[in-house]
């Protein structure tokens, strides 16, 4: 065996070893398009209006969904929102639309919130809210779950909101996705526990399940009223206030003599 042939074989063996590692890094999946259920009505509370403080980026109908292979322990999908879309930065509710394709209809998940770093989600969330849902019916339809997230305040600028769950326990659940033509695509990122913290964009992905992506069916609602920030006085300010009050008191005393 020549030296050149040996090098060629070693290169091929290295490639065969690396391929499984690449395919196992992140494996999002979508439900079969044949699994169409009767049209769902969703939760009434999740079908709000802009006037009620809701931010809805989808058209209300799920054509597909995004999920994970059962070997993924921690997979997440998050959608980009902007502070300017909400009446205030104080959130009250987040609605997640779910699809299931198996008999199990209960899922435990987390609503996750990420800030923006260089146009993508930050490495770590600034808020996490645990939740659960009973997803009915089976198949591609809309089954919304409203989660109380009061106490979460989104930062100024872009923010990424979505769901994280254990696909090895809650298998073949999918976050609803809208692929209706004519809607401007909304940025969505995804990653799993084997991605070493790296996010991937559905708009840049070569995976065919994202080819017609328009929006993730994740919705948010904020409050209209927000607490006013009352300025506080420093040491210098307090000293000036004391001098001012003393001066006022001195004048009042002179007038009453």
C-alpha cells in the first residue's frame, strides 16, 4: 500500500467519524404534513388584539411545527420581538402554540427570555418561567397555552421569547409555525444541549423544514400601566434640600414675629 493511498484512507475514515458528530449536533424535526387535525380554536385568551396589549406575529393558522428528535434533552426555539411592539416593557402573558403527533398529550416546558447579542440571542436567559400544557387535539392544529409571566420585564431593544423542553421525555411535541406566503419572515433561532451554546437561525438554515418559515406561533402581552421611576436624592441633594427647608422655615418665623 502506497503512502498516498494510506493518506486517502485515513482522510475517508476521519470524514466518516466526523459526519455523525455533525448530524447529531442539532436535529430539529417537523410533523408530517399528513397529520392534519380538525381546525382548533386555541385558547380564547391567546386570541387577543393589539388594543389589549397583545403582540401577534403569525396569521393564526399553523401549517407545521418545529420540534426535536427524542435524543435531545434540552431543545429550544425562540422568536425575535422588539420592545417597541409592546405598550410597556412589563409582560403579563406569553402564549405558546403546541402540536403533538403521539398519544401523550401532556408536556412540561419552560418559557425562556433572552436578550440580544450581536443580532442573536444571548448565551443565557434573563428570565425562565416553568409551565405545563395539555395539548389537544392530535395533529397539526392550534392548541395554545397561556403562561403567566408577570414580573418579567423585557430589555430595551430586541428580545427573544420561546420554549425549551426535554424531547427525550415529552416526545414528538412541536411549537406551531406559520408558513403562509405574503407574511414577512420573523427571525427564529434554535439550539439543543449538544450545540455547545451556539444558536442557529432558521432563516440561514439549509434544513428543508424551515424553507417556508414565516413565524413561530409564540405571542406576548404586556401591561398598559407601569410604575413611574421616582428619582432619589444623593448626599449632595439631601444637603441642598435641608438648606432650602431651613431657609423657608427662617422666613416664615420672621413674618410671624
